[in-house]
C-alpha cells in the first residue's frame, strides 16, 4: 500500500463520515452502534467491502422516506448486524480456526 492509497483511503473515509454526520441524530446514534458492533465482531474483509457505505445508503433512503431508524432495522441492533454479516468470515471464525487448526473450513 503506497502513500497515494493511504491518502485516497482517508479521503473516502472522510466523505463517508460526512454522510453519516448529515443523517438525523437518531440515525447517527444507531449507525455508531452498528459501526462499533461490526468493528468488534465484523467481517475480515470489512475495509474491502461496501458494508458500511451500504448501511449509510440504506439510512439515507429511510430518511428520504420519512421513516424512523428503528422502523428500518428493528429494536435489536446486534441482530440486525448479525443478519448483515451472517455469510461473511469474521474475526471470531479466524480465531476459532487458529485454535482448532482448521483453515477456511465451514462447520462439520
């Protein structure tokens, strides 16, 4: 990764954060909880994928439709996040594989 990649990544992240800050306060709070949860248990390829920007897109559509954030995701933020990443390889999977000695194998 070169310096240009780092600079471009920072520009993209700042633009992403600006989109989040443009959301209504209740959406921002829920987004931050989702982000915290996903950063803790989320997919290994989080930075390479469109997950976070997709959530902001989803929230922007909800705002445009004049819907409350809990109408969109439900009352359980963790369950919403788990559903988003259910088919992704997570850091918990990597850890489990390191303990069992398996690599990339799905459950038996």
